[in-house]
C-alpha cells in the first residue's frame, strides 16, 4: 500500500503515474503477453498504470486485459481532424469510439521524424480534448539547447505555443511529460536534480498560466532512460509524479519494478 509519509502536502493532490511507451515494438502476441504480466502483477494500487501501444494492439489488448486490473491504454499519436482524406492517419474520434482513454502527443520522435511543430500540436491537443481523450503531452530539449543553458526557455515556448492554448478547466485531462531528448533511449538519465529543476519550472509555468490549484493537481512525468534501478530516486523528487518509460517498459519485470518505485 502507498505510504504518504514524507510526501509534500501538494504532491498528495496528484496522481502517481507509470506510463509505458512501447513505440513501434512487439507483435500483437508479444504485446498481449507483456500487458497481461503487467496487469496481473502485484502493483501499488495507488499508481496509475498506462500503456501507450501501437494502434494495431489496442483492440486485442482491450479484449485481454480486465478493466479491474486498472491498466489503461494510450494511443501514441492521433490526427488533428476527425475524418477526411488523410491516408494512414487515425483520428481522435476513432480512438474515442474505441474507448481509448489516453493519447500521447508531442513525443520528441514525432516532433523529429514527422516534423510535428508546436502549432500542429496545439491543433492536435484541441482535437483530442474535444473528442474526450486525455492527453499525455510531451516536451523537452535537445542536447545543444541544454548545453546552451536554454532548456527552460525552450520548454516554456513548447508549452506556451501548444498546451497553453487550452483552458484551466481542460487541464484536468492533461498529464505533462518532460523528456530531455538527450536522455531518450540513450541510457543517459537526467540527474534527479536536473529533473527536479525542470519539473519545478514547468509547475511554476502552469501556476502562472492557470493558477496554483491547476499547478498542484497536474501530474508531471519524467521520461528518459528510466529503469527499475533509477526510478525510485527520480520519482522521489518533489515535483516528479512518475515516468514515461520507453525501453524498460518492454520488459515486464522491469516495468513492474518501476510501477512500484513510488
Ligand atoms: C520515451 O520513449 O518516451 C522514452 C523515455 O524512452 P526511454 O525510456 O527508452 O528513454
């Protein structure tokens, strides 16, 4: 059971979240097996577990995972329109019809390989929220930006040009994920102090934009080479409310360790 001892008062307002991002990995059979191990494992019931899976896996996983296991599915992307001549795309309303609760938007891989910019992400956020989806909104800087000490202003621009287009009321459907690009899939993690510095800065930005209540209630996840061995230290930072986990979420034992690291 979760112990609230030593947790700052304002952290209690927020959910602890462990979200796995499978990216373009696993066959359907492998994915079903992985999700079943996660769903059936002994887990801290206070922690929200989310699996961001390939579109093809959503329906088979919904059939196999019991809703009582409290493992929620996320899509890894969606289009900014609900229908039309957009070959190969999946719309927010299609996900909503399938009762997929979450969608990840703004992952750095989509920003880089699919040229998704802040303006497009603002449209996607709008469309996803209008369809009734909850959004895991990713932000984070590249190595050159960190070296130039511009990481905080970079993330501020990402938030103000995309996320801050939505209302305070809608923020209850947002999870922010801070993912320094230099730590994604590299094995290099931000230090707990680096993560805390940025998370506190993001929370201050949320407070300035939406007020203290929204800032205190919004979960901010860290992403970038989170593993079973480093999750506890990172998650114990006062403004870190969990993780968005790539590589390590493909290993059920490791991911369950991360879920139980709060
Ligand atoms: C990610 O894809 O969001 C991520 C953080 O990947 P990894 O954990 O592998 O660095």
